[in-house]
């Protein structure tokens, strides 16, 4: 108790101020500006208190400040519950706690609060820099905690001791991370407050919506293929399928009858891969055409798109298989076909007329109409560009006959419109096309600028066929990438540009590190844990065996660390060990060996105290002195010393 | 298993220099360790007698050099004089060409004369007029100096002090010893009556034996720990140098031999420690300088045996 109520020294106060600063600085972007300012004022106040050794503010003032801080948080957020208000409250408490550092227990409480705030950072971001920053803060806080019990050592030494302690804790942390039974869901899976900043495909497609996406180099998802990466031109990542057209935008039709199983048969070779999907706030899961399996907790829509039961708000990983050559929809329902033929009642008269002409010429022959449409698109000499001109009400006509400049959504929409006008069921498929293999870790990275739209045509007897109208005008978009297909001089995102090779190389490395972090640290879920345990030879571990393994390993690490620390003591001279037993015995008689005392000098002193044992004490001391300090001791000297000491009962 | 010849020798000295067993034993240890001895004390406490007796019982030649402020190096080392008969220069060796030299009141001489002696001590040879002459073997210098606060002294710098293996103080004899001295026979006559106990050859043998005394790793650890402590505590201006550690080990070995052991114990190190550190460690706090015993005790008690 005396320790807990010891006053806080100046040095300890500086330590606590440093750790409070380290813990609260990363939270500045999360809390409102007035709170940052107030906290900074409290810190400066604390520094002045320490520097000038002023008296602490009176309690009534602190109580007022607590009330004011709480009121401020409540006014700001209308609540004190939830992630950001909670963290803001903790920052208020930390700042005020610094102003009432009276006793050692206040110091300890401040340090613990700092640990908690470090944890709070992870509620906002979980990136590698956050983790490094948090590690440094934990180091400073640990040093402050050490200083709270003993403030004499200089700062470097406190930090070194703290680092040593954290290093000793590291194996336990790793063991617990890897083996402690995991709960389903991500580590930091608390409901997030907002999702405004997430970019990605939406469920409508209008001229310019994908062109806008092409300016973003954010990662959409990463893919690891089990075998070879399929050729670029086959990498169609199926996203939302849009059948309903209102004259300007294409929309996803809300299909009710979703499939729980794959409704088509596999044909040809399959491709196995694993997708790590970045959160995008929508339900759909991207899969290579055509999906052969369904990720867990998902279903297949009637237009063959896997969708999750819950919106993807956290990074999601799923294994997938694709049948690139599968045939789907040969027996498509009349309703689906009707949906795929519906056009608005008016608009785009020129294209409608051409479509009607094809219809009269080829009748029901879908394949012939398709060939005519492809031929028509090729002859229009359309230009693929990131900066298409604005279009009026008749988007398809204006694009095809007037501006002739468009991005993939223009091509896909116009093509689908043309075929519908000719009576061939068609729909727009949005998604991603291509991707870039990161040479560092072998992952295929698909970014937002890989977003694409293409068409799907239904032909009797052949089912749904993928046609990419963009490829007719700009074949390099599909065979290589966006940069190759865009005319020179158009603004591309940095990463899509071919000439910045060094930047791409750097970005590849960074991306591989980030991906590793996502895969193995943030994405370490029960499945990963089971996989790891399986490779360790525990196929279906229950919590009992997990606990047993965990205890054994932790015990092992503990023993190893203890052995490492005791290394020096384990190498102790056996003669010295025997001598310590001897001196311990004499200590019980009140004759305490001083650590600097030579053996003979001690023996002389001891003999004076207990003259009856003088002779034996002298013998033992001489024997020990010869063993420890003499040249080449006799073989039985040590044994003799041990037996004599064992027999010595003062 | 003490060596009887050394015991007899010490008994002889103790019979003449009364009540000074410990300094006498230390000075013999210093001689056995092939070092030189510095005695700092007031005049008239028996420094000269001690040096004289030591030379006598060991059967060594003895010379005394009284240092004065007008002394020149040649007065110590010797001088070449033109011999008219042979028509050549002839070297007349100085008083340093002997086995035991008593350099009395060394801090009265100028640094020039001091350094002539100190260089000879270190190299055990004299270079005069381009010719190098070896000094006899064994060679042992006992220098005395007056306490430095006395008038008309040139204090020896630290680097020169370091050349002395040990520095001891004799101090006033206790009343019993003093009374015996006053009542007893003439010391000068007693010295003259002494017979050598050992030959110079035997002395060299014993010096070689000292070098062979075993110092175990545990003991060397201890010496290092002591030195490390002097280097890290702010109590001293500078810690013990490696040369000082060697000196400590050498004297501790001689001390162990005097005790009849073939290995050094921490007790030996502790016993000789005051003599080794007295002229080597300068306390940062000037007031503490005088009490060497107290300083040594504090040092010993601060360093546990490894």
C-alpha cells in the first residue's frame, strides 16, 4: 500500500506525459478538433506543472472539467456509446488523469489507459503502419510503467528494459495468436460507423460510371490461382448482371429464384483459385466465369452471379472453381428471356431501325444476327477512350452514329440494345476484366481500374454466350490491359501507366507485404487456424486438445526463457554452489557471509564465533579456496568438499 | 606451508624496525614481485633503516641517494671523466648501479633528476653518453617522499607514480614499539651485525616462483570486477588502468607466496589493495584523500566476489 500511495516524481510525470502523447496522437484524425485542442492544452498544462513544480489543480476543477468533457462528447455524437464516442471519452479521461497524478496508483492507471487507447487505434485502421506505431506506443507505455515503480534508471535503460520484456512476451503473443481458439469473423469486426468511402461497382450502369472507376487504383480483390494463371483474355470476373434498361441506365433485376446449387454442368478443364475480396458494401461476390462452386453463405442468382447473404463489409476470402467452357442457360425460363428482350417504348430510333432490319433479314437465326451486329460494330470505327463526350437522351444512337467515342459501358450497352432491337435476348454484365500478377508473391491483383462491362447473348441451343463488344474496337483492352487500349495522352491512374516501371515495381512489393498482412494477420480466421493445425498434424482439434497444446507450448516457451535467463547461474562452479550451501548453514547460526569476503577470512571470523567447529570450518574453507582458486584441483577434492559440507551441522 | 627462509628474514627485519609487520611484509612482497616501492611519510620514522635492513638480510648491495633540488641526472646515473693517463673518457657509474637503491626524498629533486631515476627503474638499464649499461640483478628501488604539502617539493605526476608497484606509509610506531626502540640497542649497529639470510641467486629464484603462482579465472574475474567498479563509480577521477590491474595481480601473487600458497586468494588481493591503489586512484572529493584504508575498505565492500 505504501508503494501505491507514493507520490509521483517529476521523472515519472514526464514519462506518463510522453506515453499519453504517444497514445493519443494517432487518434487525432478520429476525434473532433475541439477535443484534440483541449487534450493538447491539458498536456501543456501537465508539462508546465512538472516543469515549474506547481500544485495540481484542485479536485472541484477536475470534476468540472470531467463534466464539461462528457457534455462535449454527448453534444458532438448525441451518445457516449459506440466506437468514436467511446474513444473520445477515453481521450478526455486520459487528459484529465494526467492532471491528477498524485500517487503511484494514478501513474499505473494512466499507463493502463494508454494501453487501452493503443487498442482503440485498431478499431479504426488495421494496417501495418498502425501496428508498428502501436508497437512503439506499447514500448513507451511499458517503459513508463517500469518508471512508475523505479524512476532512477535513465530513459534509454528504461526503454531497453521495456524492449526486453516485450521481446520476452513476443513468443507468447505469437503462440496465442496462432493457437488460441478463434471466433468466426474478423478480429476487429465491430460494426463500422460509415461506408461512404468505399469505391467499387454499383448496381446501375450508365454512360461514364465505369470510366469514373477507371481513375481509381484501389484494390478490388486479389486472387491466387492453384495452377497456371489463365490467359488475360479469359479473366472475366463476373459481377452484377443488368437486364433492365430505362433508356439511360442499366439496372440489376431483382431476381427471386436464386439457385442454391450450380444449375449447369461442367465442361472441359476447371480453374481453381482463391479470392480475397476487399470490402465493397454490396452483396455480390466476384467469380471467374462461370462459377463451378459457391462460396460459403452465398447463393447463385438466376443470372449466375454468386451473392453473399450479407453485404461484404469486411475483407472476405473464399475458394472458388470456375468452368471457363461451361454452357449455361440452354433451357432458360421464358421469363428470363422476356426480361432480356425488354426495351423502353421509345428512344434510339436509328438503332431500333437497324435492329428491325436484321430481324427481317435473318429471322430467328440468333447467330446470324450476332454476326451482323459484330460486323456493324466493327464498321462503325468506334474509339475506345477514357474521356467520352457527354451524351444526350438517345445514348445508344448518339454513341454509335455521332460521337463514336466511348468506354466499355457504352460499347456493352449499345451492343445489348442492338441485339434486343433485333429480337435476340441479351444483357449487360458488369465486373472486372484482367488483373495484374504481382511478381513478388504471385497474387493476381484486380484493381478498380480493371472494372469492365460486356454483353451476354442468348442463342437457342447454345445458351448464354459472352460477347465483349469493347474487344471488337479495342482488342488490346482485353488481350493486355487498359493502358494498351487507351490512346496516348489520356489521364490514367499512375499504376496503370506502362512507363512508370519502377513505381510499379515498388508498388508490387508494398502490395505483396500488405497482402501478406491481410492474408495472415487480419485474415487469420478459424479456417486458416484449422489449416495450420492440420499441417501440424491435428486434423480436427476440439477446444480441449487446443488448450492442451497451447499450455504445453506456452510452458515450453516459459521454460526456454527461464533457462536463457538462468544460463549464467546454471553454469555455476559446483564448488561455489557447495560453498553457498555451507554459508547458508552458518547464516542460520547468525554468521552471515559477506559477499566480498574471501573464504579464509570468513572461516576465521566464523571460527571465532563458534570455536567448537573452528577446525572443521577451517578445513572446509581451505578445501573450497583450493578448489575455486587453486591450480588443477585433485579429482576427489570436490567430492570431499561436498561430503564435508553435508556432514557439517553447526 | 610458509617458507622458513622468508619467515626468518621477516623476523630479522621486525626485530630492528619495530611494530611495522604489515608494511615490512608489503615491501618484501613488492621486492618479490620485481616492483619498486614508494614510501610516503614524515622524516625519521625508519624509512632508511627499513631499506638498509632489507638490503642487508637479502645480501644485496645498498646505496642511498639523497635527492636535492640542485641535483642533476648525472648525479644519479654517473658521469664520464677524462683520464689523463690513458687519454680517454672513463665512465664513473653513479649511485644507481647497485642492487638496492634508497632514493631519499625523491620529490625534493627537479623533474629532470626524478625522471633519470624513474626511467632507469622502468628499463632496468642506464643509457649515458651513447652507451647502454645494464643495472645489476635483482634491482630494487625504495623511494621515499615527504607528504606533498610540505614546502619545496616537486610532486611526482601520476604517470611517474604508476611506475612504483606499491606505495606504503610507515607512520609513527605504537607506544610499546617506540619504547622498545628507545630502550633498545643502536639500530645502526644492529643492522651492521645482521647476516644475509638468502643469496641474490635464491632471491631471483623466488621472484620467478612468484610469477608462477596460480591466479584462477575466478580470481581474475574478481580483479576485473574491482577495476570495473573503480571505473564506473564517480568516487574517483579515473579508474584503475590495466597496468594497475597487472600490478595488483603481481603483488597479490607475491603475497600468496609469502603465505606459502601456490595460488592467489581474494584475501591476498584485498590485503595488498591499499598499497596498489593509494597512489593510483585520486578521489574526486579531496577531503577523502588521506584515509587510504577507509577508501580501500569501501571499495572492497562494494564489489562482491564473483
